[in-house]
C-alpha cells in the first residue's frame, strides 16, 4: 500500500469512528431522558355559579313603635330599654280612673235602659192581650210598640258606649305587640300622654331584612327569587341561603347602586344594624372544570398539559371562564375525556416524558 492510499484508509476509519461515536451518544442520551413526576386528573362537568359579592346591612323586619291608644298619666313603668319581651307582655300602665268612671257610667246607663225595655215589653204584651179582646185602642198599641223600639235603639247606643269605654280602659295597659327587645323608652312615670304619643320603640330580632347594594350595571342580571347567600363578620364561614324578595326601583344618587331586599329568619345571633356579606348568584350553569393547579402560563398564553396516554405531555392552549379557589372552568380547548396534569404542570413543556405518580379525584365546591 502506497503512502497516499494509507492516508485515505486512515481518514475513512477516523470518520467511521466519529459517526459511530455520535450515534452512541445519541442513543445514550435517548435512553437516559428524565421523566417528570406528575399527578393526573380527569376534567369534570360541574355546577358553576357566577356570583357578585357585596357588603350590605341588616334591618329588623318588624320594628314597631308602641303608642298610647287613650289619654292618661303614666302610673307605672314595668319594662325598660334593653329588656326582652314577649308579645302581650305588660310594658306600662296609665292611671285608669277616668276610664273606669266612663265604664261605670256607661254600664249604669245600659242597666237603666235594660230595665225600661223590660218594663216596656211587659206593657206591650198587656196591651196586645187587650187588643185581641178589642179592649184597647189601636193608637195606644202603636204608641207602646214605638216606645219599645226607641228604648231598644237607646239601649244599643248605650251598649256601644260601654264597649268603647271598656276598650279605653283596657288600653290603659300598654302591652308589647311583638316578641322582641325594647330599644328605647320615651316616657317616665308621671308623664301625661295623649292618644297617639309614642311610648316605646321595639325591635323584633326573629325576622330580619338584608339591604344589599350592587352596581347599576347588573340591574338586568338580577330578579326577584334569585339566590343570595349571607354571612356576618363574626361567623364568616356560616352562610345562610335566602332569595331576593324585592328590588328597590331607585338608583342611589351617590353610589350609583341598586338595592336588593332579602328577607330571612334570624339564625340566632344576627343583629339589626349590623353589616352582612352577600353573594348574589347571578347565573347557574354546568361547565367543564379542572383543578386550578392545571393551568399555567406560557408564551403561547394560558395552557394546560394533556396526558397523551403514552407517557407524554401535550401542550394545549385553552380559554377559561369562571374560577374559584379550587377549580377553573375551561370554555374552549379541552374535552371531558382528556386527562390533565395537575401537580408538576408548572415544570412541563410540550412532548415532555411523564412519570405518573397518582390519579387524583379533586373535591370541588359548588360556589365560584
């Protein structure tokens, strides 16, 4: 072999060695590709709610003022501000002397007229017996009958006056019209009060009303009967559910808000005048949701990674809707039969090898 051929032979051998070496490194790198540990979950069809949150105030549904229904001087105060009372409990009493005199007088007049009516009845019966024997003139009989009718009418009038006097006497006892609490006492013992004067202000805590303001732009999204969930600052995790009872027609001039009226039964510790947190359910529908950890941001936008069934992740651009603390709605880009990566999604790129550690069943709350 001459020198030229020798050099050619050596060059060919070196080239083949480099090629074989490169192939070997590629095979080694392929065989040592590291898989990313992940957990997977199936998308779920879930009840979705679009909610508007607001802070409102509580009012008592029944807050009557107790007024005098007859005139008189306050003789006794039985209950005071802050006292809890039942419907019918005595709050105060008026001096009932004048009302008692009126009752006695009216009662005496009724008894007098009853006696006259009894006597006139006897006289009329006697004249009627005589008339049957034609022993009395007809005009006498007619006069006795008329007198009896007049006395009867007078008796009816006297009984009405007695009923009115007894009513006024009963109204000297000031009683609570509702079960609740006395907010204010407006009179003292010895005060003279006339009919219609306010004596006590009460509040009934059994039935409450929540006044919930929401932005004017949502006026077409709310209607009577829609669900509202309420809680108070002292118990933020205890929500009670009620419904919109009324929508006030005026828009607040300062806030540009409309007010929703929500009636509710007091769960026990809620107080009129306090604040209330409200979650107004504007819309309810079914939607496809995935755990919130599945959604990641990439240069392409919002993406999730779908498990392809052969240990690889496939990047998928998606559109999202409503989200909560636990889940997020996928409106476009995902089918309900495509498992998604949950834990580990933030470390992935398209076509990455996966090491599936666990399939999870997320616990999803209904509220958004």
